[in-house]
C-alpha cells in the first residue's frame, strides 16, 4: 500500500487518534507491497523494535510506544474489516514478530 493511501485510511479511523499522536503515526508510514493489515503490523513492529532498542530511554519514547500499539490495533481492525477469518493468522504473524507477508 502506498504511503498516501495508508494515510488516507488512517484519517477514516474513529475515534481519531489524539492530536499529539498523529504526527508520530504519519512519520512512521511508508510504502510497502503488503496487504493493509500486514503493512500496519509491520509499522507497529518497527516502532516497537526502535523502543526496545533503547532500554535506557524514558518518556521521550512514549509516543513511539503508543504509535506502535495504535498500528498493531489498526492491523487487527483492518483484518477484521477485510476478512475476520484471517485474524488468527495475523495474530500468529504479529506474535512471531513477522507482520508482513501473510495476506488476508
């Protein structure tokens, strides 16, 4: 999915993310040749990896952690909207640390 299409999809989410979180979400979005749920999960996993890579970090990592949580939550929302039967497979990919590649 393109960055532009993903940002447009994020704009449709209700409730909308808090204003303070929106720039962090937008900054993390990139293009990926993945189905929407996997793309979102990958973005969340990247942010979580960044946070985990700074064990001495403090409050400055809070928005990245919240954005990671938001992307993973959105991944499950997108999967449920596309094909609820794919939720278990997505959960398995997310739990294994491999957000991308499974499809819906």
